[in-house]
C-alpha cells in the first residue's frame, strides 16, 4: 500500500513537472526586453534635426494635374545623388480626401538597385513621423540633404529597409508636397495616402525603372505620427483598398491621442508645459480643415494660438517646434477643450475595430514624446478586439533610440515582417500575464 502511494506521488510529481515545462515553453512571450538603450552617435543625431526647409522644386507644381482613380501614378522623377545600391524617385499619385474627392499626393519611392528576387521585391508603405503640415514639410523633396525633414526619415527608417532588400514607398501625406487638406492625425486621410502610394508603385512603370513588386509581400511600417497613420491604414485597407494583400504592420511608438475629454482638458490646461504645443496646433489646423462642422479654430485657440498657427504654412520640423514653444500650451488653447474637437478625434483615431492582419507594436518606456501609457492602452484595446498583437517594450529606450533598437535587437521588426511574408504563424503575447507589469524579461522570443 505504501509503495503504491509512493508510486502515485511520483507520478503526480512527474506530471506536475511536465506540465510546468509545457506551460513555460508554450507561454506567450513577455513584452519587456532586458536591453540597454541603443547608443546613438551625437553627430549623426544632430544631422537628423529638421532645421533646414528648402523650397519646393517644380515637380510639385499642380497646375497640370487632372483627377484620376485612386492609386494611379501621375508622374515621377529620379532623385539625384542616390547612394550606391539604391534607386530613388519622387512620385505624384492620385488619392482622395475624406469626402471621396480626388486629390494629388506625393511620395518618395526607393528600391534596391540589384537583380530582383523571383516574384519581385517586397513592398513596404512607410509612414513618417511629425514634420509639420506645410507643403515643404514632406520628405520626398530633400531625402538626402542633412538637417531636413526628408533626411530625418531616410537615415533611420527608409534606407535600412531598402538595404534589407525591400522596396519602400513613403507618402508625404495630403497637403505636404502636393496641395491638399492638412492631414495631421486625421487617420482616414493619412491612411488613403499610404494605401494609394502602394497602389501607385505596384504596377512596374517605366517612370520608376520598371521595378517588379511582389504583390503577395506587402507591409506597412510607421513611426510616431506614422505609427498612428499605419494603424489607420491597416484598419481602412479591407474597405478602401481590398486589392492590397497586406501581410501585417509595424508600429513604432504610435502617436495616438485618446479622444477623452478629461485627458485632453488636463493637457490643455497645463500651466507650464510647452512640449505638446506643436502637436496641438497641427491637430487644430488639420481637424478644422477636415471636420469643419465640428471644429472651428476660434473655438479652440486663443488669439496667441491663432497667431502661431499661421507658422504651420511656412515652417517645419525642429524650427516649427521651437517657434511655437515660447509660451505654455495653456496660453495657446482654450480649456475645457471644445467638445467638437473631441468628437472629431473620436472619428479620426484608429483602434476601434479588429484588424484582419497582425501587428507588432514597439515602445520605449523612457519616451517623452509618445507616452507609453497611451500605447499600452491601445495595445490592450486591440487585444480585447481580437487583433493578433506582438507587443515589445524596451525599458531604457526613448523616442529616437527605438528607431534602431526595434530593428537591430532581438526580436527585430525586420524578422517579424519577413516571417509574415514567409507564411509563418504570427506571434501574439496578448495573453501574457506580464502584460502591463514592471517585470523585465530577458527577451520576448522565448529564449
């Protein structure tokens, strides 16, 4: 009897050990990565500051433009001085505004200068971060000139993706480059610009070097404002561009603004903060243009705010940020915030629908530009909706360093995207019990 009892205990213990091992092996990976901040060269960082604002070239003259179907390539020109191994083009293409009216939009198109793989190059629609809303604030007219908005997107984002062997089309967004309504954080408008830019380069055209694209290897990649825009494009794609077979999306520190009256009032009434001034003015201008029935600048901005919003037409990047940060935000915007703007934000912000394609979201926890709490809230919302989400957080990284950490550290967003194109099952850590805790794991790849 004693031996049988002992045998039973051993079997029970063995089962428990096996179950524990299986639970460990099959548990969703943690969201936190134990890694120091990615080191950045100070001189290179200075070159990424957008303090120069060259005038537009004749390429962006819209006088000969005529309406056409969304995603149609209008014209293209080669970018002079493209680095070895890369072919670069400025393109103009057809898109639509929120009412469905045709508008021209411009973009940068960069492709590897080498023999394409069987089936053509993979294509990524890249969405850039905040540079402004003025016509000279796009990234396609000066991608190779240091200290410009274009260079700030080319070096940390676009160039590495092309070096990876991908074709990249990077929209300027509506109103930047070609004329059109300002689009800052107006998700459905940004999304159209991204999706139609991908449509414009999918057919091999002599205007862009007759480059073959693999239509079964498509992805979207965005940072900051571009992370929000990328999420918007992924959400809109099944209805607006069902012809695009998008395998997934990469969102780096997505710039999401919660349409919650209390949160927005707290930001608007801060008597000392200046860090959000540029973002708020860009939102005010863009939403007044796209939601005129809900948003009126007279109801949102003080006289000082209305005076500074005029700078949005002429200034971009760091220069714009410096010029509008001379006083606290509370002196530029009226509090409590006009409810029409809150309603419009609710209509424009993505994240209310389950995505049909997987996403990877990467956030640095020392980011002072995009609050990690906002990113975490969006991740939890997407998880609750049933989206397949792979969430990665770096405790020591900030807004600039995550550009590099996300690509160069394991897990790499490059590897994640390659896995989607290879048909591998997308990973998800929505169910992980560490989600939202301060526990730091050694990795999120099961190692």
